C-alpha cells in the first residue's frame, strides 16, 4: 500500500464525525432501560425527542414478528404491551437499520441482503445464547453484538472504495488467501477492526467491541470468548445458508475453539442450519421494513 493511500485512510478515520453515527438518544434510552427504577414516562419522553426513531419504533412494535395483543399507537403503549426487554430490542433494530440497511458494493451486497444478514446473525446469536442457558451472558448482549458485527463493512465500502477495489482484484487472483488479510494489506485495517473502532467511538460496551474485533478468531478474544464464539458461529451458519454471502464467500473457516467453547456438535450445528428458512420467514416483515 502506497504511503499516500495509507495517509488518506488515516485521515478519514480521524474524521470519524463524517462516518456513520449511532444516535445518542439510543444510548440514553438503553441506559435508562437498565435502571430497574426507571419510569415508563421518562423513557417515552426521551424517545419522542427523535421523531424518526419514534416512528420506526411504533412501526416495528406493530410488526407481525412482535405480534402485539392490540395496535400500538405510542411509545408508552409499546412499553406496557411488549415490555422493556422487547422495547430495548426494537430500539436497537430501529437505530441500526439506518446504518446497516444500505448497499455495500465493494462486498457485492445489496442493502436488503446486508440488513437481512445482520438481523439473522443477531437473532440466531440470541437463540443460541438462550439454548445454552448462560447465566453470565444476557441474550440482549448477544443480539446487539450479532446485529452490529459487520458495521465495519459499511465504512470500508463507502469510504475506502479505492483500496477495497484493490482487495477485490487481488482476491480474484488468489481466492485461497484470507480476505481479511487482504483488507489489512491494502486498506491498512480489516473490517472487524474498523467495526470495533466505530463501536468504541459509539460507546458500546468493551466486551461487545472485543467480540466484533475477534469475530473470525474467537480464540483471541480478551474479554468474553463465549460471546465472541456465539457470534462467530451464528455468522458462519447464516453465511453457509447463503444469507448475506458476499465476495468473501466461505473464505473464513469455522473455529474449532468456538465449537469446543460452546460444546456444539455437528448435529447441533445442523439443527440450527436447518432452522434458518423457518427463522427467516419469522423475521420477514423486519427485513422488509
């Protein structure tokens, strides 16, 4: 990589304000939800400060996936009918949609494909966490990590087009080489590194940042290798099912460390894989929003 290109990349990363941003109101709301003494009205007041977010939350709350017992017309009704845990999930989906539902041309993914893949990894990560009955890992943390795991691709595809084009050319000549290593060679950073950088700037928890950073090598996770392994496996299963499969294809292998960490056999993996079509149908209305 030429010095001029490397300097250009460094400069773009410094100007982080020009890159995608995660709404500050979302962080405030999530913090409020974690407070057991918070009042519904206070959460509602914070959310309605952002009309766009409010509209998205109400629309998502009325989707078939969340099947409310009656029509939801306000944020307070969403909290009362669906509960705070579900509201937290909906807030994250609404906020992430604005960042993740866009085409990533350098990876040959349409906006719907990118969004569908992110949702599937999020919900599968949550499902695996529930099935493992992990007391020290809340399922919403797995959901959030799965949802945001590919946010670095958005930045690479939109901001570093020239460098990513060089990655594509080299990969076409040598498809046996790790795509991640080619990103580092030509861009200076891999998309997991940029994703972790973004999440840290957006004030996400360190364990989530660490999991995104090491998603392809969960054995290197320094904070929560269980979380990293769950998202790693979820991503692998979803890509194997052809959902959101990009220019990387199946270039990155399934980690033996992750399988052993979660005690997942080939039989259990097959069950998750076979459940993908049904699961995809369940979240169909979310992917089309």
